[in-house]
C-alpha cells in the first residue's frame, strides 16, 4: 500500500520585515489575489504580529503580480460551500468567521498602513484598500464594489467607508450600480493619495514610507487614533475625548527629542518611548 504524503499548500500571504517596515503581500496571483478562508486566517496572524511588534512602525499592503491588488472574496470557494450546504448567509462584518477581526474591522489599529494598488481592487479588495491610511495606485488600477450585481452587499465596510470617504451621492451611485472607477477618478474623488505609472509605483510607495518613517512613531499612532475616534464626534467633544496613545506620546522621550533636535539643528532619533 502506497503511503500517502500530506499535501503541501503554499501560503496565501507573504510577510516580510525589512527594517521598520512590514511588507504584507496577498499572494494568490493565479486567482487575482482573491481572498479565501485560509488567506483570512493567515492575515489574522500577520496583523496580530504587526500590531504587537514594537520594531515595526508602518506596513505596506499589496497584491502579488501585476494584474490585481485583490478581486475580493473568493466566490468560487463561496459557491462550492453553498453547493455543499455549509455556507450560511453573511452580512456586515466578519465576527465569527475565519480571520476575525479582519483589517476592515481593526478599529484600534493605530500603526499606519500604506496600500500599494495595481490592477484590480474589486469588492473586498477595494474595501481592504479603503481600510488603509494611504493609497498609492498605478494608472491601470480599477476600483469597484460590484456586490449588488451578485445579490450581496459590500459588507466588509464598503457601504460605510465609501459613503464617508467621498461625497454621499457619488458613493451611492457606485454602490447602487456596481460601476467601476479608474485610478484617476479615484484620485479626483480623494480616495487615492497619488497615481503613478505602473513602472514607478514601487518607488512612489517607498517615498511615502520614507516620509512616514521620518515622523515620530508615537506621534503617528496618536494622530491616527485621534482621527479615527473623533471622526463622527462634534468638534467640541473631539477635544475632550480621551486618547490613550496621545497620553503616551505626551509623556514620552520622543516628545522632548523633537524640539531638542530642531533647536540643535540635527535629525531627531526616535525611540518610540
């Protein structure tokens, strides 16, 4: 009897740490980086590690290959589960599903994340990009939330984030039709920070990361925390809200290092403490 060997399945996510930067790459180029359940489980481990590693100050999220950032949920896997009678109905959020909390629901993530988008950012891929803080796209990038055409909703935050990040009526036009938008249109609407030729995408992202790393890491976390927590507050309440990372920054050595370095005409040396 021939001994059966375990089948080796390639990882769905590449995770590399280079200096202060975490490089997170969705790695299913043959499936246009569609996100299956295993990928969500791997991403959970990645984001947990990124958040807990004090040596990492910023992350770059991208998709493998040149055709897609991600086309969202793996609908072939979903269809197979439906046929097997094991796929339940889904709605907003991922609680109780593999990979929870996913990036789209990590509302306490205070480290900055840069999305590097080339090709398709469709459905959950677009939602993933919108959950990042900075989006840099190549000229060939395409964004869309086509869920309504499939009997679905943009449940990973697309309905909520798109209507907050661009004018409401414009967002509803895209949500209710499933129409796509070009990278240039996304830039015009303020969804994307910069659009460059595909050949210059890596260098452009590196420039953004370098500028982020020049800033004090505790300042970055305090700024992101305050921006997220105060987004729906009246201005007066935003000033009185408690921000734990701001309290930490205010008492840190880095809060003193910045003014001292400026006065001494030298580059600051951040310690993140």
